[in-house]
C-alpha cells in the first residue's frame, strides 16, 4: 500500500490535485478488495470508509462525510469526472462536492457544509484517506491472506529490473 500512499503524497507535493484525489478515492477499493475479496465493491468500500475515515469527518452526531456519499463521489468522479452525486444510487445526504486548495496565505476551507454541498480541502482529504490506509495496514499486518494478495498489486518497475526480456519486432 505504501507505493500508492507515496504516489498520493508525491502528487500533493507537485500540486497534481486530480491525480492525488483519484488515487485517494481508490484506497478503500484496494484495501477492501485485499481484505474481503468475495464482497461486492460498494458494501466493502463503505465498510472500509466507515471504519478508517468516517470518524475523522464526524463531530458529535454530525457526519460531514459518510461512506455512502464518499462512495458516490468515487463513482461520479472516477467514472464521469464529476462532483455532482445526485444521480448516484449510493448518495445519502449530499448533492455535490467542492474541492479547494489553500490560498496564497495558506488559508484553507475544509469540512464546510452549505445546503447539500460539502467543501473539502483536497490535500487534507487525501491525507485523511492515507492515514486510514496506514491504520488499516497495521490492522491486517498479521493476516497472511491479505499479505499474500498484496503481493499481486500492480507494481511499476524500471526497465533494468524487468522480470522478462523483450525484443521489439523486426521488420524486413
């Protein structure tokens, strides 16, 4: 998981907000699939988010961002490039998201609710998702099945460590 978390952090450092957000929204998918491969995507995404991230977005009885709305955002953004979740079946309370970055003085706006729109600072949200994944890593560290499945995750390698050789086709 560290390679994905590091990619998110690198994207945030370079202000590649869309790349960071895309990968952050995938973390519950990846972790959930590794831990509960037989479960359907939606329920395992929401269960992971409820356990590892939702408490960060809950103050008292007010839930700023619940698992259903986060899953709806994931579906809307990753499949359609949108922030409006009104057409998503998983939607619970929100209609739309507004992602922001800090201004030139470092002022930021995070967890602002206005009507059914939730404003989130993109870096803060991505870091919260990464924190959740790191806690999850500790929780599953002794689960041999999860550790074995982790070995199947995509890994981008440099050419000199390529596991097999390949020669380009020769044209006569």
